[in-house]
């Protein structure tokens, strides 16, 4: 339970950049998971993948809703600015040492388009493999590959601009 | 055909994720080795990706688990369920039992995955307690024989589940690896979280007994009267 809570919470937080929204969304995911447990089929991939799908669909709904609320027209160019404001909302408790890179990554993530952001979060922060991500996003394999690649390249460029140059392990 | 800078950029992630064939990998490496433009890019991206993989997951606030427990055992959650439930299950699904029963279902899902039961062939009728009881057969009996302790110890379920997904890389960054200084400051929260888990375990037990008693299949193995 705690493990799933953590996974879902992290996915929501990394996508929205807002601790309060991440909490509400995690709670909503659990409710939805319980209501739709009957539709879960082991053959469609693992339980973790299934939960990630439920979470992802909710995040997309949430994203569209908040975009409608805040913008009268579709002004996608304005999005990064708006989302950066969101990210100034309270953050979860964390030790200062590991917090800095985590927050820089968060700032950079929020500047990615939602398509690229979710691909990178699922791959590199949630540890899903390409096949699982294909399952979650319901897009062709080639699209998964290209989104992960473009997302990472864009993220690396943004981090470099912020002066973040992590050394390989 | 030797690779261009565009080829390299397109396949960068596949290179880092070791998804290229040996031949492709060789082409990739040959270009990067010789190209002053691509080499620093590949190194930087490799550094970023491995930093992402090492990033510790954020701890959700302890009150979140509590909130989830409260809401999923609330009246609203129960109402939606009831409509779709067969009659024999209705009395069990009072709000009080809803959360625990659901957790038991999750546990069954996890167990059945481990035991190789295919849920695509399972209908709601198969979830009738007596069916469940028989289907779970000796293996579950064996587990149950270890008593309440097993059900209480959700770690067993978590372990089963992690064995189902052995190749997930970031599991290594679970919070057990927190430095001691960190751990101390988190202890009160940890305790609260444990308390929440305890409530959950009790609910699981209640739900289990609720199901078996409801059906008249009696008590868990070892305590069935002749
Ligand atoms: Zn080049």
C-alpha cells in the first residue's frame, strides 16, 4: 500500500509539480483503482503498469481541466510560464542534500510539453521499460522511443542552461 | 553506411538503454568517438539520465495514507460498489468493510499472479467466498496456517510483487537507504504511517473473516469444526 502510494504520489508530483495537487490526485487514483479493480486483467501487463495507466489518464484529465480553467483559448505557448508559477506551491518535506537536484529536475520537467514530460517521468523516474510505457500511453513503439529521446534531450538542454552538469555514475 | 550526427541524436536513448543491436552500437560508438560535436552531448545526456535514475523518490506525507483510508471506507465509495454487487456480497460491503475487502482483493490479485491464476477466465461468480476458498487451495491454506501474522505482514505481498517485476531498476532507491540522520527526523512520521498500516491490516482481517463467515464456510483452516 505504501509502496503504491509512493509510486503514484511521485508520478503525480513529477507531472504537476505541485504537492497539494499530487496528494489530491493520488487519493483520486486510489478511489478509481478500487472502483475499477474488476477491469484489471493480469494478461494486459503488470499491476504496476495498470496503476500507472489509471494515474496517467487521471493526470491527463486533470491537465486538460486546469488548462481550460486558466486559459480561455488554447494558448499552449503560455503553459510553461503558468506551470512554473504552480511549482512555487509548497513542496514535500525532503532533506536539503538530495533536494536540490530533485528541484532543478522538477523545474526543467515542467518546461517540457506534457507528452515529453510523461514519457521521461515514466521511463527515468518510475523505471518503466519501453513496452510498459507503450501499454500506459497507448501509442506505437516508435512514438514511445521518440518521445523518450526528445524528452531527455530537451531536459538535458534545460538542465545545462541551469548550470546543472551531473557526472555519469 | 556510417552514421551521421542526426542518426546518433535519434538513437541516443536507445543507446543509453542498451536497445541497439551490436552492429548499431558499434556504428554509434565509432561516430561518437570521432565527432567533437556528439561526444560531449552523449556524455552530458548519459550523466543526466543516470542522475535521474539515482534520484530518491519523494516521500508522500503520512497523512495521505490516512486520507485514502478514510475516503475509501466512506459511504460514497461504498455506494458505487454496492449497485454492481451480487446479493450475497451486499451485507459484507458496509463502508467499514469496503476498504479491507478491496485490500484483500488486491492481495488475491497479487497472489494469483504469483500462483499463475489467469484472471481473464474469472467471473464475479468465481469470487464467491466458497469458490475463492477452494480455488486458493492448499497453498493459501499453508500460508494461512502461519496465522494472523502472515496477513498482518504486508511485506510478504510486497515481496511477491517485487518478484513479479524483478527488472525494475529504481527499486534500489527505496527509502531504506536513507542516511541515519535522515531516518531519525522521520521517525514520528514513520510511526504514524505504521499506525495507518496497522489499521489497514486489521481491516483486511475483518474483511477476510467477514467473507468466510458470511458464506458459512466457517473459520480459517485448522479451526473448522467437523
Ligand atoms: Zn556527430
